[in-house]
């Protein structure tokens, strides 16, 4: 029988997942909850929000999908995987306790310490006063991280003390990040090249996707505030493939073993954010799902069927002979995010998008994020509006093709970075 798959989420990452799964030789019937207009050609939208766990589980119990794929972090931290396991529905995504690696940065940092895994020195503060005392005499820049989930906006690299104090007052006194910012982590600022390792695991065995590189700052040259991500490329220029596998073995094997010992085995996607420093790779963060926009750059490169791999991970049965190996892939991809005026602050929405349905060369994919349809028109509805991805033989060709595709899309106030996947020399930056 034709398999049924539900993808939970509504952003460009979930659009990329729908597209990748739609290409399966199994020809699955796809559903997206709640989805977005770009997914309608390949899936049926289900009007259930990502935080409506009871409704999602009730739908799964009624429709009996063969697989559920959790796109964003929110449903996982609310216990979607736990509830689906009770309903005997396979899910790509960790249980709530294991998802704490993302939902609590303090938990993740302590976990790294316990396993003696490389990460930046840090201190925790539970009040603005305590944080200010800990900052006294600090060497700048200092990295300030909100402990909880903050939609990609919970990290500030404070270059000077006034910026650090302003951040603490905004988060901890005025509550601008809500509960996510009530506790903060103060970290030493690492310098080097960022990279993202994306791992598919069944709790014991794991496979590695091609390494990716996210560009988090809002403006060219890694300037401006942090965002959810302004673009990505894969494979990243660094680490090299053998190095990426070695790093993954160093981190993933002990981490999965420790989680099994805690009786919270981790099944799904494990995202490892790295800084490649002169003294070696350091772990910046963990996420419990695909990165966005990394997913848009990684998934088009895959040369094997994603559905059976996802299903095996969800069932705890990845092939033993694939443990510690790459998912088969080829070529290179570059994703450029088109953002609304005002992003990453308050975005201006309701702007008509032109050029979405124009013919495009082979290898170009447009993943929708903050987009709504009004009649025959598409309009902006969020901060990150579209992800424009090009796949080609090399990063250089993919980069050229991606920006060529971007040139055909327009909406009022549209902005994007023009140095995605540039070499450090071209971009004139060193990522802090």
C-alpha cells in the first residue's frame, strides 16, 4: 500500500522535507500540518498548528500514518514524540526529555561538560543582577545566550559592556524573550569557521548528512543581529568529509550512549552546531531537528530514498553496516533567504510577491516560509519569506545559480545577504 507521511510544520524547512519525501520511489501520500501554500502541489494541508499536540495525535490515531516527521522544535519540546509513541505511530524526532538538548542550553552545556566534549567556557545567571556581576571584568566580546527557545533570536555577541547590559535588561528585566530569557548563559566568544553537522539516528546507530554552513547574521560580512538564518550551503567548505565523520564519532557516540543510559534514547535528527577553531572543533549548540535553512541546502543533494531511512530511524533499525557513514549525496547547493523589511525585528507583511511562478532552470528550488495566498496573489506573512536554493556540481556554480534565481523574485522591502557561501576572503569576515 502507498505509505502515508505527515510532516509537522509550516516553514521552508518543512517545504524542503515535503519535496524530498515526495521524490521517494514509494510515492507516499503526504500531509502537512499546518503547511503553507507552497506545499499544496505535493501534499494535503491539515489545519492543525504545531503546538496543538492533542489534535495532532488524534489525527494520527484516526488516519494511521506510516510516519510522522517533526520539522520545528516546538512540538518536540511539548512532547509530540512521547504521545505518538504511546499511539504506536513512528516519528522522526526525539522524546521531550532528549529534546532538552535544544530546549535548555544550560542542560546541553552541563551535558557537554559531563561527557568532556569540547565547548566554550561558560557561566549561568538566573537574574540580571547575577549576570551583571558575572560580567564584571570580562574580556569582550562576550556571547550571551537565552537558556530557552527563542526562534533563533536568543544569541547576542556583545562587543562591549553597554551592549551586554542592554541585552540582559531586555531579556531578564523587561522579559522581551519571555521565559526563554529568564536564565542566560555567558560564554567565551570563539573565533573560527562555523559548521553544522546533521545526524540521523535511531538511538544507537547514526548516519551523517553532508556538512552545512549557516549564515546567521542579518547583513553581509556577518554584521548585524542574529537571525534564524539568512542562507546556507552544503557541503560546507569545512570540515572536510573525513574530518566531519571523525568529529561526529567523537561527539555522537558518547552522547547517544549517555542518553540510552538515562533511558531517554534519542531518535531522529540531531543537529550539532560547531565552531572550527584553531585549537579544534568546539560544540556551540544542539538542535533536535533539521536546521533552517540548512535543510533546504542539504536535502536536494541526497541520492538515496529518505523515506526508508527516516522510517528505520523512527523504528530503531538503521542498518548496522551504515553506522557512522554518510547518507549518499552528490554535488553542492546554496540557499539564499529572502526576508521582509524589518526582519529580524518586526517584519512588514502583506507585501505582494512577484516572480514566484516564473519558469526556472533545472536545479532551482523555491521553499516557502512566510507566505500566504490571497486570491491569485502570494503575499508576505513573516520575517523569512522564501528560501531560494540552487543545486549544481560545485559551490561556486550553485552560488551563481542561486543568486540568478533570486534576481527574478521581488517584493517591497525584500532584503537578503549577497555573500552566502562566499569564501572568508570574499565575504571579508571571520565568524565570531
